[in-house]
C-alpha cells in the first residue's frame, strides 16, 4: 500500500490495520498461504469495476492523471490507482482481472475475465454493455473456451475448464447508473423508485442465467451512496441535503434499490439449489467513509481531487478530469472522490479492507472462501 503518500492520521489507521494483519497471521501460521489456488473470477458491472473494458471495447481515450498513483499510466480504470476489485484479487494473490474485450497483449484469461464497462446499467437490456449483454458475452467466452480446450491436449491448460467455470466466483456490481440515469432524465424521486423493481429483476435474471449455465458462487455488491458524489451534488436541481451534505433523495433511492437486492439474494438462496450467494453492503461502507472522513485522513469527502471549479465540489460537466482545463490535487490520499464520480485508490483500499473484514457481508463469508483447496 502507498504508505508514503499518506497523511499522518491515515498512516496510523493503516498501521492499525497492518498490525492486526500481522497479529492475525501470527495466530494462524498458514494465513499467508491461505489461497494456494485462487478461484477463477468473472465480473460484471459498470465503471466501479471496469479494469479497461471501455478503452478496449470502444477505443474511448482515458489518459493520465487516471492511474497516476499505482500504475503510473492510464489502464482505463477511472481512478488514480486500483479499484475495489483489484484489491480483492490481490487479497487472493491472483492477477488483476483483464477486460474480456482486450484483444492485445497475450490475452490470457486463466484467472477469469472482466466484463464490466464504464457507463453500464441493467436497462435498456439490449444495448452494449448492459448486464444482459455482458452475460451474453460471458456465455460466448465460455463456449469458446471449452471448444478451444477440446481441440488439442496442448491447449488444454490455456483455457478455463468446465470445472473452472463451475467453481468460479461470479461477481456483480451494477445499478448505480440505472438510478443515476433516471434522475438525470428529470424523473422525480417517486418515478425513480417505481423503476427499481425492473433494475433488480434484471439482476435476478442475470444470476439465474449464470446459474443455468453452471455458476454456483455469487458475490453481489449493492450500490453506493449516489447522493454523495460530487458530480450529482454539483448538477442536481433541488438540493435536499442530509446531515453530511449528500443528496437525500438520491441516497434514499439507492437504499431502496439495495433493500430489494438484499431481499432478492435471500429469495435466490432458497430458490437455486447448491448456491453460495454473498451480498455486500457497499453503501454502508462508503457512507461511513464519508460520515467519518476525518478519521481516515480525508479532508473534503464531497470534493473531487480531479476536476474543475474548486470548492465545494470541484466538478464541472464540461471540464471533467483529464480534459483540457481540469486541475488535479497533489494528494489524492486526502480525497474520497477522484473525479467526482469514482473513488481514489486510498478510498478504494479502505472499502476493500472493510469488504474483506466480513462485517458487511451476508452471510459472513471470507473472500478466500472461494479459493480451491
Ligand atoms: C503469490 O503468488 C506467487 C507467485 O504465483 C508466489 O510466489 C507467492 O508465494 C504467493 N504468495 C502467497 C502469500 O500465497
Ligand atoms: C489427449 O491425450 C489423451 C491421453 O492423455 C489421448 O487419449 C487423446 O487422444 C489426446 N487427444 C488429442 C486430441 O490429442
Ligand atoms: C456546459 O456547457 C454548456 C453548453 O456550452 C452550457 O450550457 C453549460 O452552462 C455548461 N455547464 C457548466 C457547469 O459550465
């Protein structure tokens, strides 16, 4: 972790985490070797977990300062460094997931593939790169892999096997754009809330399709506090702010979406035999990050590090991060928001540690549960 970049308060926070990890590994001598064989991972979602799919798929340029902190070049991730999914992969000592659409650079997908694309939503379902389309891409990936593996013994090890697909972890993180699009089209809170069952139903359909194709292990992230994003705060017409300065109606819609998603996971656990479905409360993690931002060394939790316009949000729709005229802060580690929509690597690292802590998981399950033994 980028300790060198951290504020003293943040440092003490990371030090505490570090110390408890050391203690943990002392108590469990095998902890370091806990994931001998990481699971194959397939991920579906939007920019929160896109590791380069938009750039690979559409050639849309995403340049520096994106990536400046960790990769030191732009990888197509919308952040200064790693995303939550990168930290989750690293926690299992597996390589970072490559975008399915990345056709260059020895496209090896032995550890899985990432279908997430910036801007994706559940609806409308027939346009790239909705959840439905991402799952169709996955089905194509699966049948191609199995076919190629069967053509010669030599190529067998290069492709994911039937077993690999069955034991894989299927991760979904989508819905933020569905809610956001509804508000940005001018829909009211109650109009937006009325659409939520349709968004959730798309996710349910997606999980069932993966199940029908052999998937048994699912890791579902709920959606974060949309109303705390500097972009939304700077653009919303009516500002119904809550005690931490976030848009109450946007957050309330996100919570409504999450309630149904949670309930849907409950239903699917009984409906689909032999499944493990873990629901993660990303909302709670991210909101508490904003509510307790000082504790983590963040100075302005509602202001973007990279953007235009300065205080209070440093966001301007015409001059977004990386575009001509935009400015970027010196220390991303003091900001929750990187570009007004996406989190900084420092914030993502904290979110990841909380996800791994199991305190926000239902049922409480360690991420390394999915390692093959
Ligand atoms: C992580 O993987 C590398 C290479 O695959 C291996 O050398 C190392 O021992 C692994 N570390 C842990 C903690 O499993
Ligand atoms: C692959 O190897 C098995 C035995 O290891 C052999 O029976 C089979 O014919 C081989 N298949 C091909 C396509 O070479
Ligand atoms: C962005 O550009 C449009 C069109 O030029 C303009 O109408 C709008 O006011 C601008 N928005 C901001 C926040 O500057």
